[in-house]
């Protein structure tokens, strides 16, 4: 089942639950019940709970979005650094240049074709990818510069490899969910309390009130789904993709 289908089911279920509770509750209300008698303090408390929960939701969305954006930036930096290594290898002789570019292509191909699925399944980066990047570093570091151009290119190339390794480490740290369980507990309990407080306002069975209550509960379900989806930058529907590698290394397609 796709995540978008799951979202549609969750939003529909939230609407139906609220409508069903309102309808069942209305059947048990006595004829002389007057909704206008709702104490002002209940309306004030309901408003404050909604405001506080909206702030919490906003902070949670901002947090997971920032994590996702940082993961996207680190992936772009990793791809760009490796592209620079491949470009700067032009100063080396043909045999060694082919070796360096072969190491880069092997690493990129592994990340795109194998490691991405490994990250989604295991929640971590693959040791094989680390080995391939270390092979590139060792090949460049073990060669003694044979000319002034090679001597000038040596340190920039090593710096680019180090930058790719740093971005790879950051990618590994961003793999998997980032929201603590206690935060999810607070978000879910807050959603239940916020929706539940609507019933304290003695919602009637009018079409307008039922539509507003259902829409409000569906909106909260959507926002929780959005937080959940962004929580894992590499493993869910709206996730970071390998597009930076594909753009800079079209040969791996």
C-alpha cells in the first residue's frame, strides 16, 4: 500500500470518527440542551489548546524540514566534491587518470544502485561504500607527484575527497528517523486532546459544523503524516533522491 493511499485512508478515517462521535453524541442529548450555555472558560481553554498545539506542530514541521534540507545539501556537496575529483584528475597521465575516474564512478554507481536501497532497509550507510571511498583516497594519496601540475593538484584533490567523506558521514547520520519517541507521543496525545476539545463545545449535527469538524481532524491527520514522512530524509515518500549524482555523473544512469 502506497504512503499516499495510507494518508487518504487516515484522513478519511479521522473525518468519519469525528462525524460518528458527533452523531452518536447528539442522539443522547436531551431536548432541553442548549449549546449556548457552554461556559466561556471552556471556549477559552479550547482556543488556548489549539494555539499551543499549532505552535508545537509548526516547530515539528520546521525541525523535520530543516533536517531534510540539510540532508539534501550534504548529498549535493558529496556529489559535487566527487565531480571535482574526477575533473581535477585531468592533470594525471592517462592510465592513472582512468584509475581515479574509475574509482569515482565505481563509488557513485554503488551509491545510486545499491547503497540507496541499503539505507532505506538498514537505516545506515553501507560499509562497502566506505571501502570504495577509501580506495579512491589511497590511490590518490599513494602516488608521488611526477610534475608541478600534479603537485599543485594533489592537495586540492585530497581536500575534495575529504569533503566527500565528511558529507558521506553526515548522510549516514541523517539516515533513519530523527524525531524522538517522546515527541511523537506528545504530538499524538496533543492531536487527540485538540480534536476532543471540540466536543466540549457541544457541536451539533448541522452540515456546517460536521464539515468543519471533519476538515479540522483531517488537517491534523495530514500534518502528522507530513511530519512522519519528512522525519526520515532518505526512506519515505517525500525523500531525498540520488538526483545530484545522476546530474553530475550521467554515465551511471
